C-alpha cells in the first residue's frame, strides 16, 4: 500500500464519523434540547428589583452560567 493510499483511507487520525467525542457532544446536545423543551413554561423572577417573567430554562441557564463563572473565578484565584 502506498503512503498516499493510506492517507486517503482515514490515516490522518480523524477516526471516522462516530468518535467517542462526537457521540458525547451529540448526547449532550440532545439532553440540552430535552431540558429546554421540558422547561418552556414562564416563571416570575424577582431579585432586588422589578419582577421579570421569562422561560424557566432561561432562568436556570443564567443561574448555571453565573455559578460556573464564580467557580472559574475561585479556581483561578486559588492557582495565583
């Protein structure tokens, strides 16, 4: 087999269409879509100001993002 033939048959390390990383990303995307569609109803939120109505998934996503940023900040400060 020539080197050119082995490169064209996937010898570049791509691993084909179903690698473990791609499968886990697809599963995570599917779980995210299920989460969003299951939590579409609106909810009222009030935090130090006026009451806001938004979908529950958006409120939970925002809370998770704020928590993730706080965690990243704490880890970064610990390493410094």
